[in-house]
């Protein structure tokens, strides 16, 4: 199918404001309640900690503008796959899509671990990530086990046809925005905590592996904005509205993240943040007492569960679309006629989530595994902007939007994300190699699917 045909039947219905809210809901996940301790350990003091978040916001905004121009010049449903296939070749496009298919399961597993850590904090007061009392651990109440049960339970529910409504998912996303705002306000209203004396869970003080190590966690937290490129065909006045929507949404996210991190540091001190994997619960306890700690822990667990469920809802549907286009085996697109449940696809998703969860066994290792492949994928897709510009695609279309600072800002963005991938490769080599193996595993599948298509064409 030519790229122009994809999405031709879509009727643009999203306003600029609608799309901005999509950006906010895609970016604001659960990471902001878990990654600050990683960033604090790798940066040290307050200024370096906040600078890491500001730098992440700046680079993410540049990346958002790069993807906005790509979406403006090439507004097609199918996003990453379509634009990479159009600019480079179907094979790297397939491999990129294949790696993202597998990594979305690992990403959901990482969120499930965060939610499980907060749930255990609620059930076992005073427990921190990776530091549960021996009695709790003996009962199997570890974050990985709880996360596996959560994923398995939600997959099983979806397999019998249960679907969470879009309204519920929207309420959960709005709840995260309100929760971040309320925690930031409570923390900023407190008197500053002397560094090192704040009530924190366990852990060592700051260490300094370097800025790229901090940016791995920061970029995980800011990630998601690039997926709005998939909505280009649904946005009214795409060539003008999409860039504005992404820019406004990212600025709002950056403001919220900087506020909540400033509140973390003010209430707990940089050493307190570094020593507190469940930093939101510690902030809530310091500002609102034990009741606030329990409420926040429950709210974060429910938000994590909502995110995992939303992922289980939409990822198998991407398998369905790829199977229909002969990019994945047909079995992954099989639907139950009665319940509309996609059981083979759900089973495949469960494997992509549970295998890395059980083998890697911690949020930090899942983070490195996911971020290596994500960073390389972002660089590949961002490079498409140079191809689109060189070909002049969209130049003559009315209202085409072009970013300022070309080619230096896109090159800067690509350099940073490749630096992040390089940091994972150097510091966590086995995780990077595992990511490469995932991509390489797609090569024989691509060849097999191409041969299958050729055979059908000849028949």
C-alpha cells in the first residue's frame, strides 16, 4: 500500500487543545514517582539535580519539534513504520516496529513494578523498593512477583472480553496531573529539609556516573510525546495545529516535572531524594503524614494499573493491524467473534512483558533494557526529517510548518539520544546486547513474511 493511501479515510477531528491533552497524557506516566531517586544519585546536589530535569525538558522539546515537523510534512496514519519505510527502506521500518512491539511489554512491566513497589509500601508501612522486611519477602511479596500477578491478572481479564472504558483511562490520566500538582504544592509549602536528615527509606548518597546516566532516567520520564506523530491524520489543521499542540503540551509537562522535583528536593533534601526510591510516598509522609503517604501510594498503584491495562488494550490491536498488513503472523491478529478478545495477541504480549520482568528483576534493569532500543529508534525516526527536507516533501503544501534551527537542533537531538544509548551500552552492556538481539530476531521474521507475500502474489 502506498503511504498516501494510509489513513486517507480518516476524518480529522482533534483540535489543537485536544492534541495537547493527548501529549500530556502520553508523557505523564508513573516514572516521575520513581526515577527522581536515580537522577539524584547520579547528579549529586540540588542544582545539578534540577539542571538534569531542565536539560531533559529542553532536549525533549527539541525532539518534540522534530517529530512535529515530520508529522507536518508526512501526516500519515502508521507513524514510525510508514515514515521510516518511506524515507529509508521497509526492512529498517519493520525492525523498528518489531523492537517497539516487544519493548512495549517490557515498558508496561517497568510501570507494573513501580505500582507494585508503592502497593507494598501501603501494605508494609516503611518498606522501600528492594528493602522489604524479611517476613514480607518470605511470603513472596516482592515487587516483581506482585507486578507479574498484576500483569497476568489484567491479561486474563482482557482475554475474557473485559474492556476498561476510555472515560476511566482519561480520569486516571487527569488524576496523575492533579496528584503531581497537589504533591508539588504541599512540598513547596514546607520548610526546607536539612540535606541528609529527611526521613527517607534506604540507600546510599549521591554518586556520579555522569550526566548521561541521569538522562537515561530523565528521558524515560519525558518519553511518549513522539507517539503523537501517529495522530497527524486525526488533527485538524495538521500542518499548523500539530506543532503548536506538541509544543504547548511539552511545556506544560516540563513545568509540572520541574515543580514536583523542586518539591522533592525542598522537602527531603538531595540526599533524601537519592535515598528514596518511592520518593512520592516519602514526600507525602513528610508533608501530609501517614494518611497522606497511604493515599498517595494507593493512587500511584491505581494509576500504574490503569496504564498497564491501557497498554494491554491497545498493543495487541497494533499486532492486529500489522498482521492484516502481513507484517506479523496472522495468528496474532485472530479475534474471538463473540467477545472481541484477541487471545493469541494477549498471550504474546504477556510473554513480552513477563519474560523481561522475571529475568531482569528490577525497575532499574528494565529501564536500561527499554531505553537503549528506544533511544536508537528515536534517532532513526528523527533522521527522516533530513530525508523529507532534502526531497522537498511538504514544501509546497499550504501551511507546512518548519522548525527553526535546522539542521543543528535535529542533529543535537539525535546526538543526545545516541549518547544515551551509548551510556547504556558502556555501563549496562548485557542489557544493550539484549536490545540488539531483539532487533536482530526480527530479521528472519521479516524475510519470512516477505517470502510469504511473494508466494501469495505469485499464486
